[in-house]
C-alpha cells in the first residue's frame, strides 16, 4: 500500500493554494478599497488632517480704524500691548490650566468671569483673551512654562484706548469683548480671532467700517507643537479711520460748564446749515476705557450706584418738557396759519382765567399790552395761554410734529428717543381721560405731557436759524483710507423745507434777538457776537411730601449765532436748575464762545450770576407734568 495517495495530496495542495489566493485577493481588495476611501471618497478630509499635522492657521485681527475729531485730534486709538490667549480645543485640561494661570498671574475673580463671558458664542478653535496688558513679570512667568501650557500663548495685540476718558463716551461710544448677543447683528465668521466689537455710539454704528478685514498666518509647527516658521501670510486690512464733525474745544467747554458746577444735563451744538454735530455732551459721564476689556464689578457697581445715572445719554435719550423753548415754534405756526398776525397784540395780566381755574404768569404783575416781540423777549406766559386756546390741540400737534418733535431724529448713532407729543387720542389710550382746553393751555407753554430730547430741540432751533429747513443731524464727516490717506466724504442728507413764510420767520427772529439783547437771555450776550435765543423753565415732579406732589424745575436754552449768518445752534438742558432758567445760559454761552471765539487758552467757566429780571418762581397751576426721571417716593 502506498505511503500516500497522490490524488489526495494534489487536492489538499490545490485547496491550500485556493485559500491563500483568496486571502491575497481579499487583502488586495481591502487595500484597493482603503486607497479609494483615502484618495477619492475622503481625500479632502485627510488632506486637511495631514496638513494640520504640520501647519496651523492663526487669525490676525486688523487694526481698528481710528475715530478723529474735526481738527484731527484722536478720540479713539489703538495702543500696542501683550495679552495671554487660550485656545480651548488645544488645551486638554482647560479648568486646571485656568486655575494654574490664575495663581501664576495673580488674576482676579473678575478676570476669570470675563474670560467665560468672552467664550460664549465663540467656537473652541477661536483663541480667547484671558488677560490683556500683561506686565513683563507676567510675560516671563508664561514663557518659562510654555511647554507645560498647551493652547496658551502670549500675543502682541492692539488695545482700544480713549485719550479723553469720559469726555466723548456717549457719542463716540466704546468697544468691549464680543458676546453672543453682539453676534446676532453680525456674522460670527467675521469675528474669529477678534477681541473687540463696538458696543455703543459711533463705535457701534460704524462697526463694519471700523473693524477692517481679517488676515491669517499659516504657521509651521513641529512635533512638539512649537512654531518653527511661517508658511504663508495673508495680511489683514485695517479698518477705515472715521473723521467726525466734533470739535474738542466745544465739547470741553460744554462739559466744563456742566460738570464744573456739578450739573446734570446735556448740551447739543450743531451747524444749523447742514446738521453737523459739533458737540454732544452728557453730564455726568463715565470713563469709556473701563469697558474695553470688560468692566470690573467695582466700576460697574459705582455706575449703578451713581444717582446721576452716568450711563444714560441725555443728549438724545433724555426726555424733558421743553418749557418756554416751545413758544417760538407755536409763534411760527400761528402766523403761518393765520391764527394771529405778526403785529398781533393782547393785554396780558398776571394770570389767565378759564373754567374756574387760574393759570399764572411767571410775572405776577403781568406785562400789559403785549405783542409777539415782547412775548418772546420776556417769555410772557399769558400771551401763550391765549394763543394756545386760539390754536387748539390739532394745530399745536401739527406744529410740534412739523419741527421734528415726537419722532427720533435720523442721526448716525444707535438708539435715541422719540419723545412724546400728546394728543387727545394718546390721552384716551394711556390715561383714559378726555382732552381738555386746560391741557392745551399747559401745552402752549411747553409743559404738561410734552417731552423732547436736547437733540430734537437743537434740530428744531436750527430750522429757525437757517430760514426754515429741517436738517438731518450727523456726527461723522468722512471715512479715511488708512493706506492711501484719501478721504471719502459721508454726504449729509438734504434738508426738508418747512416752507415758512418770511413774515413769520422775521417776527420770531426779532423776538429771539430781543430776548438776548434785553430780555430773559441777556446774560448770554458775548461782545462781538450776535445771538438769538429763548430760555425755558420746565416744571418736573420730583416726589411727594405731605400727600402732595413736589416739583422742581429744569433750566433750558435754545438759540444760534451769529444771527444773520448762523454757524452754530445750541440746545442746553440743566436738570433741576431751580426756579429760573439762568443755569442753562452760561453753559450755552461757553459753548458758543468756544466755537466762534476759539483764541482764548481755556474754555470759559460757568458764570455765577443769574439772568436779570427772570428770577420769579414758575407759574402756579401748571399741573399734569409727566416725570421723565424716576421720582423719590417721598421728600423729607
């Protein structure tokens, strides 16, 4: 018997050969499929992963555009500093790393809170600033431990700074750390690698022009994660510089006149011919630099605890009864509509009787036979009580809306208030009461429910100054290309003609000129400058005492200069000025003088004396005032 069967041996060999061949073909098929997967189906993905093994894409934020005053003074600039950044997805143990950095750098709880706030809404691959403006000691502490701090790096960056601190905070605004709320109005992809975004004022309104275009660096990274070179640079393009109409000296004069006396209030100065904003002052104000890196708890609390509410932009958000500053506008409309003639006269006693109610004039002795010039010169209340009855609420409302009251002025700033122009329909809807003739009488002297902003008053008086054109206020003047230095003007909107007849305009001009020459505005006079103006005293409820409302009075002024070739129109409000309008006059005087006579070395301080002949208390009987500011529950 043979040792083995050749046929059986051959069959076994062929089986083993078939299995080996099958396994080889299967292995080849797997390799082919894997190659197809790598090279065809997922080529882009694995190419990127392979590339990222030796390269890192680092965003480079561009320099933010500067904000400049009209004569070139820098209102918002960029200062070079060093900061420590953390890239969350490159930091394996983020919490432990943060705790370590807090101890190394001596970071406060505010610093840690602000870091978490900055992370909100940002992808983990986007670096987040932990601490800006590092000292040399802090930089060295991080450098010697760089290998133990993955995802942490010290970077040079440009830090926003406001050289004038609180002077332009409300109008220029400020930047701050980017939050998820901010990115609702902008594309998140445009802010990868950025640290700041405009929060308020011009910084917010012109954010897209100021921010510039992002750049990138493609860095060569070794196996230890350290940079060994640059593979490619895509340069960032800086934002446009923003040139404004603002005048530093005029702004300083207004701020000094208000803040030097501790006044709360606002000043708006503009070119009445084109609406260019020359100054926009709010007192009190706040330091814009506090907000750049995220405001500290202590600073924030100090602002909240300040009874002057420094965060409020009183210039275009503060609501005030205009008081007698409304009288020139009613005069224009009454003449234009034929309610009275320019030479109309009426006898004005010390009070006006209607329906068993007495409406007092500020001068209890009365003014006797009074025409329009005298009525504006001495702010004769009884004249305007009678005029209000003649006009009626429909024509009063038409007057106010026509001069821009009741609607937000179209200015290049975010926010802004519309004010309140009351009407019978408004009173029924909000107070569930009918409109009485007495409401019209009070409205006729700028009281009652009427509320306006200083910006609206400045715009309205500009229409009187320029011959009857309602201009659009504008702060910005031009964009300046940072590379070429070429300026691209920002055009002013065309003014709206109010079609005011010459006789009406002349009559009101005559009265407002006389108001400065010999009337209630006399203390504003400046040798060598002709000024037309109108004072206002507005009664405002401030609380309660013994079951009765306690009132105080705001002091107001509107006017322009020079009279026949106007260059500046001004509106001033001083809150709780007292029983007369004199507090607003030296403030307006300082602003006008700083603009038209800028040769003196320092802005003029506030005058101490009150306006002559205008120190009587406000008329009794002017009820129904709306309180635009929160009142205390009781007055001791």
